[in-house]
């Protein structure tokens, strides 16, 4: 797939996910969609899909760390 087409698809999916967060309003759905958006950004825009696995794990793991912090603070 052409890289510009891939970027357009990433952008379009981010727009759809953003609209989903606005329309749903439920906290759990918003957090889940934010995690998916982070994954699209890391793999699509940052192109870490084929990058060093340590960077990819660190970037994708950061979302889980933030999620754990939010859950820990709200409990």
C-alpha cells in the first residue's frame, strides 16, 4: 500500500474514533477508544510497525501505564 494512502487511512480512522468518543460519552468507551487511537498513531503515523520492537513496546506500553495510573487514582 502506498504510504500516502496509509496516512490518509490512519487520519480517517482517527477522525472516526474521535467522533466515537464524542458520541458515546461513556468513560469506559472513551478510554478504550483513546487506547486504540494511540495504537493507530504509534503504528501509522510514527511508523513503528516495522521499527525496533523496544521502541514499539515502550510507546504502546505507555498507554497502559497511563491507564493503570488513572484506574489506580480513581479507585
